[in-house]
């Protein structure tokens, strides 16, 4: 409830980001001579507690006053000490005579109107004005006073904010955070692989769960598109049902169990003769996660474990050679605090296994996460854990390890950590995985000054470094860094850091080819943000880097937030970036004369990439039950390729440009029809090859507006409008006037949705 609003409220408000269930509680606020007062009435059935009639609850109350930039704690601890639940106060003397109501039901109905002009007017499946209706529901049941069963049938996530548009020219998948209400609620119960660092980069945790994998876009869409002239592929896999149990047992175990089933999906295809048939694009699948943790020694020792499973009913042979049949993982973790919670030791370990057809497992071995097929890879034996390429393998196994020891309290802090993924580690069926085959380590020294002076309110310095090796022993990352942050007496905040990286080996740049080198670089970033207490808050984070080859990359942005009233917030985030790469992968071609590169030529290019975007958000709370959220992101991005080239030799940095240093390069045509013919040795025995025009210019606009009305306690009506439009050209540069006109000439897709849910407490 916004400060200054007087009246009743039910639940926390805010459309598009609520949990599945808005806790049904009452709130009143008043402003009088004593100041601002808030009173809350929270029903017992919205809380979890033990069965004992006499209760003692851990309790913390925190209030943040924006106009003062001041945080108040009921149970206080100094800023240079570690707090958290072990430092909370206690609410004693509670007597609860009877159990609360155990069952809550929330059915929903939704109507949807999709107005999408087809890209191809001859597409027989295109319906420019499509109406739809669906119904489903959620159920919550208290299995005990401290364990809750939550279930959903045919869930709808239409009120969720759209993902932003991105340009990804790498070999790695783009991952987006979970936004769907059912999976957000209680997601902390399933967290595993927590990763901490005072300063680090290009590293990830041992995550074993990303619920965005559940209900994902059908993975066999390309099969359908290749099977017919036209294909009608579902946008997402339908979640038939999902259920989870979360809470805490009487013996002190924190429990999270999740199971979800997604439907077998088919695409309708039509050939050029008009014949139609169905093609399976996603199998019937089951996703399961079980997580357990326990606090020991007064919360100073936490131990836990997790197990995940994905099982697919692969009846279609085309999908059987594409997807794994089943995938499992098991993990253990521990956090140990000592010295009045001054020191912390963290340890995580996990093993994974996937199994299926040899062609499906072979595809996993060749993905960008590991590139087992790399010709110069030092293949170990395929023992218990997979280390080398085996086209006949029907399973893949691996492990991940992470350990960190750190001083977390005091004015002088430090840390040292290591992070390992074996080559065969694979959890992408139910989590996010970019790369394996590395052993990473880092260390940092951290000094903080928390006592305000006439020069600052607080001051921080960090110095450290990190490095990484692959399982062949190649140095694939090394950096040294310096970081500083100061909060000035006027509450302005300034951060700055510099990173220095030397030249190292890169076993992924050739995308399955031999190891080469990437140049060293120096990276600089500055951050400035104004006083957050003010109605207008401005921030910027410009960055700049330069490689040893003289190529630069820079970006600049501006984040402006305007709060004309406590219930209104408008944020604008324009940004512009420009980068020059001297080795952007283009393609590889077979050539028996390229003996140094094992019979293939790996073609790269200079790439000049530009990006201009504007993230816009508007949040308005009209009343305690009515709110509006608007998000929009226009994006213009381009990539211009030039100077096709190849590396002179494996494990080196030098490159030869075709047509200048070696061979010939002849371009013909214009625009999207331009092709470049390359003769690698200028009339020698090597065969010539052609490359199409890789230049691009992307114009995109995505946005949605969500009006949320809680018309009855716990019952919500959503009105949603989503618009998207995009256009792709072969210009290879940015021209604001041209690209703006092209964007607004593009046919928009408008989707309108009306969703109503009703809460029943039984």
C-alpha cells in the first residue's frame, strides 16, 4: 500500500508480478500527528507454523523510508556484521486454539483475441483474427499447519510481462528469468547451487532447476517446418497440470517437491499439393524436483540435497533422435558459519546423467556447451563420467563442484573460491547450462568503510583476480580487477571498476574446431546514480574496452525514474552500444588442403555491431485494489560484416584476410542477394566457396499493459494488451529515420486478454 493512501487494502497489489495467490490480508494506513501508521490483519491460514498451541515465532520488522534513505530494523545488527534469520527477534506468548481453514480454490476463465497479420498471405494456417477461450484453476491445501500443497490445472500466464528482444550472435542460448506466477511462488524452497562472490565475471552457479524449461517452446518445431510447405507450430508446450509441496516439517526440514506434466504437442503441416497431416513436435513429458534443507547449530550450519528428473515418452522417431529419453541429477550443499557468523564455508556438488538414442546423445556431445568433437581435444576415456567423444554412447554423465571460504563480517573481508564442471555435466533438460569443461578459481580482498564522514557515507574497495583452465590444461580465462564505490554525503552513489585480461586460449571460438587464441583487453566501467530520495532519480553506467588488436567496444545508457506521487512511477532507460570484433564466426567449410585445421576452413570476419534501445516502464496504483503496469522496449540493432578471414594456425592469434593477405574474395550483388566468392589460395588446389550476405538490421518493438483489479479479496480481474512488431533487413547499419519508419511499417501483432479469477477459502 503506498505511503499516504488511507483506506483498506487486500494483498500486496501490483499487476503482472504477483504470486499465484495474493495473500488475503487486510491493511489500514493513517497519517496523523504521530506520523505514518500501518495496521495489518493477517489470517492464520496465510501463515505457516507448528501444531503447538503455545507459539514462539521468529519475527523481523523492517521499514525503509525513501524520503530519508533510511532503513529501520526491529531486531538490529551493525552494518559490518552478518544478519539474517538467526539474528531476528521473537514473538512469544501466542496461543492458537484451533487449526485454520485448510483449503483454498481459485478457478479462472480467460478470453483471448489475437490479431496477427500473417507474414505470408498464402499461409493456410494464418488467421488474422483469432478468438480463444480457456479455463483452469489453482488449489492450495494445508497438508499440515506447516506444509502446503499447491496445484494448478491448465494454467494461464497471459498477465506475465513479455521477454525483451535480444540479438545473440554467439553459439550459446539466451536465458530469461522466470516470470510465471505459479513457479515464482515459493521458488526459494527449490533454490540450489547458490553462488556468492564479492567480484567475479563470466561464471555461473551449479543450478539444477530453471522452471522456464517447463512448458517451453516445442523443440521439434524445425522438424515440422522442414516437413511441409507450411506449418502451424504451437507457441508453447501446454502444462496439463503441476503440483508442489512446500513448507517445513516438525523435525526442522525445509521441503520443496514439484511435479509438472506437459502435453504431447503436434504441429499441423500442409504440403504444396494441399495435403495435411500432423507432426509431433514435443513429447509427453514429466518434470520432477525434490529439495530438502535443514538448519543445525542454531542456523549456523545448513545442509541439504536436491534431486531432479525429466522423463519423456518418445514415440516419434524424429524426436527420439533429437531429445534425451530421461535426465536425472542429484546434488548436495552445505553452508557453515562460525565466529559469530563472521566466517562462511560454502560447498556444493552435483552429478548428472542423461540417456537416450545414440544420435540424441551425440548431439549433446557436439553442442556449444562442450564440443566433444573438437579435433585437437585430448579425449579421455569414457568411464563413469563422460570425457570424450563417443558417437555410439547412449548416456552422458558429469559432475559439478563449487566451494568458497570467506570472511563475511568486519571491515576487512576476503574470499577464495573454486568452481568446476566436468565435460560431461549436462542439466539443460531442466536447467540452464552454457558451458562445461572448466576449472575456475578466484580470490578477492574487500575493505569497507561504514562510518560516515564529511567526505562520504560509506566507501568500498575490492581487489582480486580469477583464472580458468579447461580439462586439457589450457588457460581459457584470466583477469585482475579493481573496484571502488562511494556514497557521497548528498546520497549520490559512484562506482568504478577496471578489468585487465591477457591473451588466452579459446576452445569455443571455432565452434567445434581447434583451439585458437583471443586477444587480451582492458575494460573500464563507471556508474553514477543520483539521490534515490528525490522524485527524479538519474543513473548511468557507461563502459569502454580495448583489445590488444586495437578494437574497441563501448556503451552508454541513462536510467531515469520519475515518481511524481507515491503511487506513480515512470522509468525510461535509453541505451546505445557499439562494438568491433576482429573474429566473429561466420561458417566453416570442408577443405582437404587445410591440414593444419584438420581438413576444414573456419571463416571469421570483422563485425561492427550497433544497438539502440529504450526500456520503458510505467506503474500506477489508482487505489488499494486497482493498478496498471506498462512495459515497452523498442530496439534497433545492426551488424555489418567485412574482411572475411581465417586464423593462420591453431593455438595462435594471427589471422589472414582473404583477398588481402591470402587468396581472393569477390563480392557480387547487393543487399540480401549479395554473395562473396572466396578462393583460399588464389588458384591453388583449394576449392573456392561462397558466403551469403550476413549483414543484418533488426527493428523490434515489444510491450504490454496489464490492468489489475482486485474486485474481491483474493479475486483478480486482469485486462492485458500485448503488442509486438519486428522487421529484419540486410542493411548492416543503423539509420534512425529509415529504421524507425521500417519498424512502424511492420505489421503489428495485437493480443488482448481478459482474465478473471475468484478466490474461495473453504
